[in-house]
């Protein structure tokens, strides 16, 4: 719907008839109509203009102000006093003006007493001066030794002390206070140097560090002295982690891997009482740090927590299992700090081995780390009794790593062959040993030498399994031997020579 137009607007848009525009003579000039003034009336264009009373008062007031400013500027320029005279700089000071007017003022610059130092006069009169003694003592504590550089400050302080106390003993006490301030400055400088060196080593932290006996870690005769405030902080953090389920962790826990003596602080936090959720979050923090730090954390915290949880519940908490998978982000830290200490204990149960090996199966591990882990397990198996339960646990871990079907180096293959041949010393190998042997024969029967093949076939004659033994033998016999190239695959020939061309 079109917009409604008012009659006034419609009249404003109207134009003259075309015949008048065509017959018009002279210059075409069109003036806009004049609007009425603010008071509703319009004056004649040629009529005389006038100013109302309000505007007249304003104009007169501005004129008076301009005249006053002009008189002040003229008076200022007219004042031609000596630039070095005291009164010229402080024209409002009546006392200085009187001194300047005296005839025996001692020359052009007045009496010498007028030019004395105000601070010195105040101190001579027993006044306090510009600096209070408390402020100066506080300044001494922060920046020691500054009075030796500034004779004015030292003399002023000595005058003040002599005037206030009037005793030699109090003067000695002031000197001891100054010496204490210097020692504090030295401690601050040493702390800054130690913090800078710690930052260059990459072991720096946000924790305040000062020399021995004054900081978070002070060593006295080989003993570590921890600040009580630090102990209180990490004790409260440990109490928080004992019931922590979700949310943000405190800042002291996030910086713990980078703090010097973090192992001691970790023990103060009591990790044996942490919740499984907290163990998972702390595992992420420590695994993201250096490999050695992650290894120690896995050995100190996660290993005991996992074994205790499996021993109590016959299964593993989902958060602890996730912590194991997350720790494989650093395979070397996991194997050296968790798996190898677990196997070396000699008390590893099959339940523990099966649960932990599930984390190995579900996580991708680099080839070199898997190879090193297999060789390490074979070396550990040589140190454990052949008939112990630890041998079965090692076979479970070997089976989990062999099931990844990586291309292993020959050195690792030789170590596995020796490991299987070592079973001749035991009476009856466990079933899991035969299962790991079958995986090895299926995947690496082409990587063993002929002597190793014959030794393994002889082993099956004495320690073979009724169901698994024939499968292992068939896989070993199907191998072509180490270093022998695979025969070329030719086209299948069915005896039809119709398309053959005689040479």
C-alpha cells in the first residue's frame, strides 16, 4: 500500500504549468520559500536587523572577559624582574619580596641564609625532613647499601638518629638493621640467579626459590628441607584428589612434573589415596612431561594402583585402564616404568597379564619400541624360574606383541627362538606358551635360519601340544629360510600350446 502523502508535501512538489515555463523570459531563477523565524515571524529582507536584550548581555559579558584577560597579559609582560632573582620566580611570596627590598641583602641575589637547603634547615631544627625514618628503613630492606652511594641520605639519617636517640647503642642497632637489609638483598640476588639457572636447565618452576634455610627446598648436610607452606599445599592437593571426579585440577599439580624434588612432593600428596579419575588426569600430565619423569610416575604410582585394584576387585577400573592406554603415548616410559618392573617382580598373575595385555592390543605401538619390548621380555624370562607363574605372564605379553605382526629385526627373532628353546628345561609348558609359539611360527617362519628351524622342530617332539603342535610344525616346514628370496610366480600352464610361436 503506498505511503499517504500530506497536502503540504503534495503542494511543495507541484510545479508551474508548462506554458508559463516556455513563455517565460529572462533568467530562470527559482528561490526556495523562506521559513519563519523561531518566534513565528520573518523580517523583511532589506529591513534593519536588531539584537535582543539576552544576546546583548552575552556580548557585553564576553567583551568584559576579553578586556580583563588583555590587562592581565599586559601586566605579566610589563613585569621585568631579574630572571635569577628569587622573587621573580615566586611573585606571590611576601617574605621573599620583603627580603629583596632590604638594602643590605648581600648583593643582587639577597642574603645567603635565604638560599640554604630547606631539607638541611629542617634537619638542623629537629624536623622530620621529607623522608620518615620508617620509610627509609623499609627502603633499606628492599635496596640495601644505597646510603653508602648517596652522602645526602647517609648524613641526613645520621643527623636524625643522633637527634632522636642520643645514644651510641641505638646507633649500633641501626647499623645492624642496615646490615640485615644488605643480607636480604644478597638473598634476593642469589634467588634470581638460581631461578635463571633453573630456567636454562628446563627444570624451573613457579615456586619461589631462595638459598638454603630460607626457601622451599633448603639442603642442610644432605637433607632436604621443604617449606612448611609447600607441604601444606600438596597435602591439601592430595586430599582433594582423594575425592576428585571431574573439573579443573589445582595449579600446583599441573606444574608438579617441572618442580625440583617433585618425587618428594608427590609422596606428600599421598597418591595411594587418589581416586581412579585423578590417577587418569595425573597420568596425562606426567606423560606429557619428559620421558624420565613419566617413567618414574608410572613406577611410583600407576603400577601399585593397578595391581592393588586387580587384586581387590579381580578387574581393573575403567579410568585406570584408560591411564594405561594413555601412558602408551610414551612407550619407553611405559615399558621401563610399568611393564618391566611388573614382570621382574616374579609375582605377576595371569589375571594381571591378561588385563594389561588388553591395553597393548588396543593401542598402536611403534615397531622399534615393540621390538625392544619383546627382546626385554625374553631377557627377563631367562632370569625367572621356568615353572613359575611369571613365565606364563611373560608369554601373554609376548603373544600380545607378536599379534601386531610387525616386521621384527633379526636380533629380536633370534632372541625369541632362544626363548622358546629355553622351554626344554621345564616339564610342561603352559598353553599360552604354545599359543605364542604358534603366532611366532605363522608370522616369522621365513625369518629364521635352517638350524633354528631344526631345533624348533626337535623341541616339538618333546614339548609339543596335542592340538597346537601339528599346526606349529606345518608352519615351520612351510618357511623358506632366512635370506632365501621368494621364487618368481610364473603364469599357470595347462598344456595348451596353440598360441605358442616356434622360434
